[in-house]
């Protein structure tokens, strides 16, 4: 699978801020204004990489929810970038609770992906492995502003999502079949990184549970609460 037909460093991807109106049953302040040319552009909408690049272009909420179920059943055969794109599209169509779950799922899988790469084979700017790693980092930062910003508007719902994602870490398999052109370390490293990610999420959950009021106060003071 050739993911990067056009060589471009994701280091220079830019995030633009826009606002819009509401749609599809949940309050939304607009699409996530993210573009990562030549792979993704929010306006006009374009998705150029990933197993489900065509299906993810839909503007029909029912179709997108159905696609999410399909991806869930096929997740260990699905590239991580498709999971990020799914989270963006769900947010765009107003399904923000689902979007937050899929973003955290993508983020967890991306972390394990990056930590199991053969460090001697990552390469430099223009190399597929390097660009993919940087793309995931960029999504975590720029798309994460919206999804993380939204995810703790309701702290109890946010905790539920983190717990669900943590419990699903054990199901993650090697990425070797999904990315045949990328060099990974052995499968023992995958198991180690899965355990590390579970522990990290457990700490996150414990922290949120014991600092609920402080987190909410800081979000209000920083203008994050209900912004996204």
C-alpha cells in the first residue's frame, strides 16, 4: 500500500480557525478546519489516503455511523490515518461523542505504532515512515485541539470514553500487515507498548477522577469549556 504518492513534510501543515452553525442533533461550532495537503483538506473536502478514503467523504450522518461500525469490526486491518479521518468527519457532522472516542482510539493506536517502529528504518523528510509518524503527531496536536477540547465538556462521559479505549488496547495486533512497506520491531515490543499505553490511560483516568472540579475550573478560566 503506497500511502504517500506526493512527498511533503507534515511539519508545515497549518490549522485555520473558523466557526459555523449547528447540525445533526449535537451542537457544533463548525468543521475542524484542518488540512494536510495532499492527504486531507477540509474545504473543499478531500481525503487522499487510507483504506476508507472514499466512504469517509460522505455527508450523510447515517452512512458515517454505519461506516464507523464497519471500521470497528475491521479495525486491526485498518490504517491508523483512517481512524483519525473518521474522528474528524464525525465531529464535522455533529457526532462529537463518537468523534472523541475515535480520536482517542486513533491516538492510542498511533502511539503504539510509533513506538514499535524500527528506529533505524524511520528515515528522514520524504520517507514514508518518517512522514507517517509526523502526520500522526500533527493530528494529535491540531485535530486534538478540537477533540480534546470537546471531550471533557462532560467529565463523566469523557472518563467513560477513556475507560473504553483502555479496555480495547488488549485487542490491538501488529501493524505489519496493514503497513507492509514499513519496518517494525518484533511482536514482543507491541505487547510491551500495549501495556505501557494501558498504564498511561489508567493514570489519566485516575487523575481526572480525583481532579474533576479543578479540571472544570481551569477549563472555564481558559475559555475551553463548551468552546468546541
